[in-house]
């Protein structure tokens, strides 16, 4: 009975967000890190045309991974997820946060036990 196209996220009438993720690999160094997870809604107009926000996001990330240069990842993301309403003539260009996309950032702390329990 879930209708995922109706909502971006949340605990609404007929849909619930459930996300699972795993971090794999061996820790190379200790430190305090952050992980940001993005939820992006596929925009579609009445004629069935898609706004391709997910595709634009994926392409920006892939390009950054191939050639980061002196750019920051956050700045690259902001070129796609601009937090703006679509115009009446171009509603598929909307990138409004909490409507078309959202993100959550959480900390990841990697330290040896001695870091926490050293007397």
C-alpha cells in the first residue's frame, strides 16, 4: 500500500522512509568524520517528462570523483541542489530542499579504545 512517489521522506499517511546502509572496509586512520546521505525525488510533470535531478546529482558526483581538483565536495553538490523553486514555465527545474530533496549528516568517530578509556 506504500506510494513512494507521493512523498520525499517522512512518516506520512501511506508511505514511510526506510533506509539501510553499510560502511565497509578497513579503517586507514583514526579521526572524526561525517557522512551525508541525500534523498532525491524524481520530478515528473503531467506529460510524463522527468526533471532528471537524480541523474544531474549522480553526474556531478562522478565527475568530482574523477577530477576533484581544488573544489570542495559540498560546493559541487550545491551546483545541483540549489534549494530553489521551479518557475511556472519550468517546474521540472525545481530543486527545493524538503520538497525535491533532503539530506541528513551524521558523525562517524573512529578512535582506539584507549582514546575513550585512558585513565
